[in-house]
C-alpha cells in the first residue's frame, strides 16, 4: 500500500461471524446441532450423535462445553461461522478470547431459569467489545416456561450492564433447540430455524476491512496436532492469506517479531470439518500451521510489514494449587507418566492452549504451582490428565489475594442458588456463616437466592449444599470483583480417620471403626500408613487399624461371621469431594485408577513430633 493511500474498507456480505454465549446447560450445543442439520451439513438420513459439538469425553459425560469450537453453515448464499463457547464461569478465558473473532453474539437464555451468573459475565464482555446481540429465549416448549418474565429479566440485565440504546433494542427470538424451531412470537411456535438464520443475516454486521492491505491475522485459539505441531485459529482482519506463503509472527505483549516462516497449512471451516484452502480474505476465520512457537494473541503479518493487533485482556486466575510428584507407597503402580519431567511437560503444554492457566516452578523440583479460574477449571485439567495416564498429587486449593490501595483484598463470587422454598433458610444460614451477603430473593415454590460471597467461602460448600437441599438445589457462581478480606471462615471442623499400617482393609476391622465416623473405603481396599480412610465424627485425627483380622477359632465359623458383618455408610469421595475435604497438611493422590487422600507426612510418629513442635 503506497504512502498516503487510504485503506479500502470493503464489506464482505457473504460472511457472518457469530458466537453463542449462555450459562451452562441453557442449550447452546443442542441448538448448534440443529443449526448444522438445517444448514445442510448432515444428510437427512445421517445418524448424528447428540451434542455433536462436544467432542471431548469429559464434555459428553458432564454435559458441559469446556473448549470453544468452530463450525460453519451456509444459508441463502451466506457462510455463517459459528463459535460454540463454554457456559461455565471457570472456562471464561475461552469465552473472552473467541469474542475477538466475531461481530455479534446469540445470547441464549433458558425460558425458565432466566439470566444466570455466567449470562451476566459473557454478556458484559460482549457489550464491552460493542458486539451486536440477538437475544434467544431457548427451551420455549418447557411446560414451566416463563417467556415474558424472562424477556423482562434479560432487558433488566442489559440495563444493569449499561447497554446502549441500540443494544437495548436487540431483536428477541423464542426457540427450542430440541425441536429445531424458532419464532418471533412465543405464543406461535415456529416450524424451523429460518427466523433465526434470517435474523443473523439482518442484524449481525458483515466483516469490514481492506482486502488489498498488508495481512493481519489475529490468533485467538491454539490447537495441536502431532503431525503439524501448533495450529492457530483466528480471523483475518486485513488483507488476504495464501497457502504456502511466507509470513512473520508478531508476539502478543512484546516487540518481538519472528523470523519469516512458510505457512505449512491453511484451512477454513465448513460444517464440522477443517477444509484445505488455497486462499482466504478479510473476515474469514481460518486455521494456519507452520509457526512452531505460535501463541494466543499473536498477529501473523506480511514479511514486509509487522503490524500487531491488540488482544483482549484475559481476567487473572483467582485460585491456585500445587501439583507434585506422587511419593506414596503406591507410587508408579497405576500410572504411566509419573516423573517431574512428565508433569512439567504436560502442564506447560496445557498453559499454551489455555490462556486462563498459569504454571510456576516452586522451590522443589518435584512440585509446580498451578493457577486457574476456579475449582472446576482445575478439576477438569486434573481429570483429563489422569485419563491420559498421569499420576501425581495435589494440595488443597487456595485463593489468590491482592493488595489494593494498601488493603488486603480477596476474590468475591456472585452466587445464585435455585432451591425449594423449604430449604432456603438452611442455605441463607450456611452462606451467611461463610461471610456471604444476600442480595436478593424471590419466588414461591422455588426461591432464587443471589449472594456475594468470598471465593474461599465456596470451597467445600457444594456437597453441603446438595445435602441441605436434598439434591434438589442448583447453584452456580461467577467471579465478581476483589473486595477487602471478610475475616475468618469456618473450615472443616472434623478430623480424619487415618490408617496406621500397610495392608488390605477387612470387614472385621472396618466394622469396629465405622462408629468413629464416615468411611471412605470398602473391605478389600489396599491401604498404607498415613492414608485417609474416613472422616472422624469429632475434631482431631485418629489413627485406626483397618487391616485387623478376626482371630481364628473355627475357620468355617470365622469366615461366616466376617461375612455377616454389616458395613454401613461407606461413601467413596469423588475427586471434587476429595479436593474439598483435605486440609492444609493433606494431599489428594491422583492416578488413572484411584483417587486417595493422604497425610503429607505419612508416618504416625513423625506427624506427632511435628504437632508437638508447633505447640
């Protein structure tokens, strides 16, 4: 481009780029499935898995989207690029960065639940980026749908977030992802998704840019392939890109510019597939390979002109925990990857593709400090690693404090609980003890309670909440802000039952121990000294013998007597429950086959000496 020549801002009317944002379980992925079917991606007789966009095993099991996905459908000669984003607050780093690729958002809101904490979070980010919004009230066919009230609640939320008059005037549609219909009038159900497609074409702006200017491609997502290495996904902001061309990489947040490299691959999205492309231009969402050190936020430019683009500021982590090499007596017996080298390489690889995750070295070569956006964020990483064959141990999660204007501050969460009215008192009482403040409550048969509560106040609360609401309550939270520390919060007030010898647990021994508290293991479980086998019903730890056998009198009678012993109330904790249960002097041992809790110092005598020194 010659000096003094103005850039050409040309509209690409054949493309629309949108993201679907919503709270967890409000039906994003199901709606995308239907958009793909009606956009002709699948044959009419093709068998398609439910929630086809959730390709990850954990996503399918938990029914949540963890990683953002790209897809595209064609409608009336226009290519609509769709990004399906996570709905859980702990994966909001994913949401934030993909918003840079799009010109508008479909805001999905459940017709019964209405706007939830994550709805607020992602909508605020979209409004800050001045993106066009289409409001979709989903699940309109629910028998308990409250379409009119939810529209009012959504508009109130827009006003709370200081939306412009134009944003307040956003179009509103009513849809059912399950039946694949959309309509502008909730009293008259639609027959297909045409009203939604038409609305996208009418209200979402087409990409605008200079097709002849020097290349600018902003990388928003990183993928990895064993054959080609790192693959960067992003939108072309200016110029055009060709397969096999030479380009440079401007590193986000620094003045570093890489040496020229040849683009080994260029892909666009069509349906669920990545398609090889020879060329792409302004507004296209593309995937490129060829830069081995490509990072999220980098800009790929022409060799002759390094011109990096600004990237969205990702909110900082709010909690941390230590990942360390497993040194228990069972170390290396169940996992494939067990060394500190394995652990370091895996965590560093994760940090490359997850912008919300930070990994730091510690004083020990066998331990790493990992920072994330919430318990779920880190627990998903832990579960993924154990399924991949990794074996390690983790410490209790800790919140990250900040000093603001000389005052120590802590992260606060906006917590929303939907509970049957008769249990609302217990929830308000518990949250109050955890230094939470009740903001609002409304409802009749079911109450919606909204709180501001310290992040550390929620550690260990989820299982209590389910107990207090007889499993009928629903809770969700999202980071709100940093506020001055709220004071002490009661932690676990009971001790642990700790095994004091190596061996295999017996019915006879567990029968005699079960009166002391709640058991976490069944008969026939391998145990070691220092392993936590249950919860003491009183404060303080108790060392117990769970391997003791009944003295042999008559072998036949002895076996029958052992068989007759009833072990009641055994509850084997999930990984999240184990993370919530452990104290500062305890660890969770993670292996592909087992989740165990243990003391950091295994030996009974060594622990007692340490406690005596502290006193």
